[in-house]
């Protein structure tokens, strides 16, 4: 390739290695029901989250009212997509986070973001922003989101699928 382009071979090697490096964590945000979906999606976009799947209560019920086959297909598609990410932020109750983590068949860190007290699925967008930034800045090796450090770093529970 280098000879074909008329450039030095070391330049081609360096370009190849740059293509293999991805800095930071890959992050997905999944949540339902989320009353303030627009705020959460906006913050996730501003923080360059790789994948966002957030449903309002009505969207969640619309999903659950599908036929068994359609629901199963949608959930399997979601699980397959979410498994691609190193960090998964779950917006929901701890029980939902545990269930979701159990469905993933490989090691994935799940950071649970609590909802605002006295609300029905309303999450604090700035808390999500702080959590995402914390994951990005405190996980240069790609391993900081595991175990006790993740709990301290995020100030939330971290569940790990073994």
C-alpha cells in the first residue's frame, strides 16, 4: 500500500494503529419509564453517548402491548445492541437494573442512576451528565468501571455480571 501511494511504510503503519485505538469508554444509556425523556436524550447527545434507548411510560406500554413475538424480537435486538458497550447506564429502579444486567451474557458494568424523589420516572439530567463525565474521565484503561472504584467514582451502585 505504501509503495502504491508513494509514502513511507512507517506512515501507513502509524495510520493503521491509530484506526485501532478508541479513547474512552463506550457508553449506552437505557431507561424506562422516563418522564423527562427529552432532557435525558439531550444530555446524552451533548455528552456524546454512543447509544440511547429511553422510553416514556406510554412508549413502554406500547412496547409491552405488542404480540409476544414482536416483543421478544425487540428485546433481543435491544440486548444484542447494548452488549456492544462497555458501560451501560440504567435509568430505572434497582430491580430493573439487576434484571437487565442478568440478561447480558458477558461482563458489563451497570451504573444505576436513581430517579428524583417524589417523581414518576423523572431523572435529574445534570446527575446523568456528571455520571457520564465521571466514567469518561476516570476510566482511561477501560477497566475503572468495575467493582468498588466504580461505586466510589459514580456514587451509585455498580452491578457486574460474572
